[in-house]
């Protein structure tokens, strides 16, 4: 079995007077996992670093440009039985100021949600855990993890 890492996961958030809100996107019917709510995901191109993929995919899928980007201290994974591999996904946290989202054809809807709603809508445990880690770090200051900021 192969272990690969050719995808990224980027959690976009904005600060509000009530805390932070996460941007979730609903996958279009013609996409894999149709109707699934998710954060930004995407494939790493051969010439890209993972953080560059995160920035590109955020722009392509939402029209947003982060003002700050961090490597979150977690890695998500999944098993692909058809091709017999495990994929490891680096996780990024991206802070934005604008809430004017322009979704791509990959998605049909978007919504800004609090942590509890994000955790109800996200399908995989690792994604729900990432939301918790991000809120703990940026809002609750409870996290012992260290986020590495990437200069953009």
C-alpha cells in the first residue's frame, strides 16, 4: 500500500463580535461526494508547495484572499480502497476580512457558521477536530499546539 500526500485542506475563518465563523462550501452534484459540506480542498500541483496550493484553491473556490495563513498542527487522512492508498492532507487555517464569497462551479452554496454548526455539517472526524483546534488556538487560547504562520 502506498502513502501519498497530494491534497490540502484549508479552513477559512473570519472574526466577528461573537467569536469566529468558518466558511463551509456545499459540493455540486457532479462532484465527488455531492451535497457534502466541506472546507476548501484541492490537489497539489507538481510545481507547488502545499501552502501555495491552499492559497490558490482558496482564491479559485471562494474568490477570497487570506490576510493570514497558518499551518495547523494536525494532518488529516483517508483510505482509498479502489487504488489502495492512504492520503495524508496538511491542514491550513486562513483568516479573511472580506465575507464576499464567489463560489466556483465545484460548489452550489456556502455559509458562514460557528464551530458547533461546522462540526455538525462536516462529515469526517479529522475535519471536525481541525475546527476545534483552530477555535481553541485563535479564540480560546487553550491550545498547547503551535501554529506556524506563513508569510503571504
